C-alpha cells in the first residue's frame, strides 16, 4: 500500500464535527452544528412588554413560539457596525428539551469540519459563553457554548 492510499484510509476512518462560522455583531464565532435545530429567515417579531433588552421578541416557527435573543447584548459582544444586508440575517434555533430559543445572526458564513477528537479537546473547558480558546480552531475564532444561553 502506498503512502497516499494509507492517508486516504486514515481520513476515511476519522469522524468530524461540523461547526458553523457565523457573524454575531462584529465578531465571527463558531457554533457546533449538533446544537442547532434549524436555521430560518428572519421574520417579524412580536415585542414582549417589560422584557429584558436582549429579548428581541417572539415569533412562530412551525407552530412553536420561539424567543429570539440578541446574542451581542447577552454576551457583551460588540454590536454590528458594518453595513449589513438584511436578507443575509438568520434566526438560529438551538436544541433544548424544554425551551424554544433562537439567536439573531447577521450572517451565516460557512461550515467547517473539525476532527472529533480535537473537538472534544476544545470543549473540555469553558470561559463564560465560550469554550476556552484554542489556537487550533479555524482563524483562532471562539467556539460558542450554546447551553449557557439557556441559563
């Protein structure tokens, strides 16, 4: 067996975790795809009187009432200062057994595959809303720990 065939077999046996590269405000972060229930186009939100400023409103997605939050306000990220095209914005609905929560994203940029063993290393420690930063993540971006948004 030559070296190329051996490398192809090794790649074939590896498992990967996909992460989405997303722009939240002026920051680009990574969100694990397994944490995402679905991605939908933005729609009109119903405001909630006396709600905290990070709750943008409620919307109906497939018959479910979903709270939509501004992750920049929740996580103290810099707000969007770039001119954004509204048609690129999306609601990212997150998996949770009891709550229906979506985050507002200015743009979905790409999907990236990370080796599952490396992903497990990245997710061992948390630093607030994010897993501890690792130099091996694409472009040294931060990986969002979505469970913290439900607390």
